[in-house]
């Protein structure tokens, strides 16, 4: 367990305990409903994260938390709506790693900078799992390397949820780390269509979040090769991490955090952070996350901001060096 990961866990517990104290001190007591904007349609991982913490945050804050799905432009529409909202704590964002750290590098003409937003805290994170089609008969990185070496040049295809997505740039980073074998990228419009073709054998490899690939791994329609987290995914303890298999500098997550507009007062951010951590301390909430393969978040605003900054720099380099552009 790394120092940052340990601090996230300890910070989450401390903030959860601090929630009643913050309320008692009256540092900020909301008096009307809080809108939690989700930059994606209902049903996805970001929407799930918002809904699973909704009740816990309502209980901690004493006011309703209303979810507002504003999908479009890869999460940018919802992000921009919150960036332009009043910085009073009543409009906040559930933002994932794509619009917050990838879109600024892959989307031409993007006029917003998510780094201007104020981090509240980490809601959940999920290792990406590199999956292989069962016909390849590989179960770990060593076997995958051997399989790649046997294939005719130009014959290996990999899929992604879309061009410029985390699932796309993760594979480009993977190719870099294993010597840049030639592979053809097949982009889709969403993980659902990609998974259908993956199972049908139309391509060989794909990264996606643990919660997305879970049902396909559980019934052996796909095989897991490695996980990108610091530790093995709680849902798939038999899949070793990249680091455990000797692949260095390949630790990252798909994550969802809460953010507020620039200028939101520190006492408001602290109260929202404490409410988030109180929600995440609930065993039922944690079980809903871990049963899917996700990992509950927690910790301080500063730790969320650090995680975002690290990913922003990582993906900026990968996008530039591989000339990756998002689909228009």
C-alpha cells in the first residue's frame, strides 16, 4: 500500500468522524437542496457513483441532494455547467477522469480547463483490467508477451470504448511499456458495443474498468491479464497487478470525484468533503461498490486534487506522443 493510498483511507475515516463536529460548529449549514451534476446519461459508472453516495450525503448535510444528468461532449457539458455555477456549494459535479484529465488533450477547441475547479474528494476508483479473448489462451503478462511474439505483423487488433477514451490511451501506454508492438485500434461508441464485438472475437485485447468487465470475466467470456491498480481488484484477487508482473510505471485508475466551482469557500468544501466521507463510511454503500469491482474513495480535497494533477500530466504526455484525438 502506497503512502498516498494509505492517506486516502485514513483521511476518509477521519473526515467521516469529523462530519458531526463540522455540523455542530456550523461552519456551513446548507438550507436548500444541493444539485449534483453528472456529465453523463443515467446508467453509467459516474451516474452509479453519484446515486450510491446520494443518500449518505443527504443524511450528513440535512438537505436533499438532487442528481442532474447533463450528458454530452464526453462529459464537458456537465463540467462546464458546474464551472459557471455560483461558488456557493449548492451546485457540484461528479466528474470522472476522462473529462477532468483526458479531454483537454484530445478535444480540439475545448474552451474549459477542469483544473480551475475545486476538488471536494474521491467518490470511487476502479482498476482497469486488461482483458484477452479466451481463444488466445493467455492469463498473465508473460503469456501475453509470448502470444504477441507469435503473431504475424499487423494482425493484432484491440478495441476501445471510443477514440480518445481512457480505454484507448491506456492501451497506447501499455504498448509503449512492452516495446510498441504493432496493433490496430478499433474504436467503438461506448463500452457496451465494444464488449459485444470483443466477446464475438472481432478483436483480441481491451482495457476497461473492473466493474464493466466483471460479468464477462465471471462467466469466462473474457480472461483478465493484469490490473492497473496499486493492489489487486477486490472482485478479482486472482488477477495480478501490472507492477506484480514486472510492468513499471503502469499504476492508475478510472476514478470519479466530486468538484465545485472555483471560488467555493474552504468551509463549504470541508463540509461537503465530510459529507462525502460520511456516505462512504456506510457498510452498505461500500458493499455496493466493491461487489461491482469498484473501490470506495475517501480522503481529503488535497488528495483528490493531487490524483487529478498526476493523471492530467500522465495522459497529456501519452496523448501528445501518440497523436490521439477524440471522435468528433
